[in-house]
C-alpha cells in the first residue's frame, strides 16, 4: 500500500513496480551487493527491521549529481534496514528520485513529490505535504517510533518543514549526513560523508 490513496486531492505517490513482501530481505540483499554486512544494532534489531525512512531529496551539485547526490543517498539508504522508504522530492528533483529508485531495485522505495513547483521554497505547503506523508503512514498502522526522518537533502525550507512536520506527528527519530573530508575549495570529498542518528 502506498502512502497516498489515488483519491487524495489528485496527488499520487509513485509506488514500486513490485510487491512489498519481505522488504527487509530485499534491503539486506542490496546491502550485500554493495559489499556491506546488513546492519544489526544491538538491542533494537526488531525495531530496525520494521522502520520506515522518509527522506527529502535535493539537487546536490548540479555538475556532479552522481557524486554529490545519488551515491551519498545510496549510502544513507544502506545505513538502516527499512521496511519502506518514502522519498520526498520537489518537482525539480522528482526525476532524480526516480533515477535513485531505478538504481536501487532491491530497496522498497516510494516517491511522494511535493505537489506544485516552488513548494520547496514555501514553508507552509511543504510542511503540510510532509506532515500528510507522516499521517498516512501512521494511519496505515505504523508506529511513529518506527518512522525515521532524513532531512539532509533538499532546500533549507524542506529540511525545516520536514522537521516541524515530524514533531507535529510525534516523530522523534532522525538520520542525517555530515561532511567528512573537504577539498581545497571546502567541498566535501565524495565518499567521506558520515551518516548519524539522533532524536528530536
């Protein structure tokens, strides 16, 4: 079941073209294909297996989309074992979200873009849309404690809107990426980013 029903004000999230059975096994398969051992955190493995990731999607460096966006986002997705992943791009980055899903076929990804161009720079509609995504997940029986927000990418407005929306829906768990090594220009060297976890 996708985040949005087809009747939701003409909006429609793009669901995977495959069933969502055994998503944890698919995610672990994808992690292994990237040379990683599936993550298991002591004491919370059961919670992780059922966790849902909601992540905003930005542009990255337009001249280095793969190095600055696609590959770092793949690392973010591989940082947990998710039963579902919901990407929230703008109209500008919707195509990039689709490309990311196409390149991570084993990950149970849905895409739920902001409904109108320019929403990524407008706090209220952006917050309302992301809050709606959270509410739909909760209405589908997902415990807010199992939902994780990754607000790393997207405009500053998207990051703020996503954080406010999470708090309004009782969601406290967050994941974010911090820069690692930087080159002479102060730009983060691709592949040195670190994924961190916390609570609001």
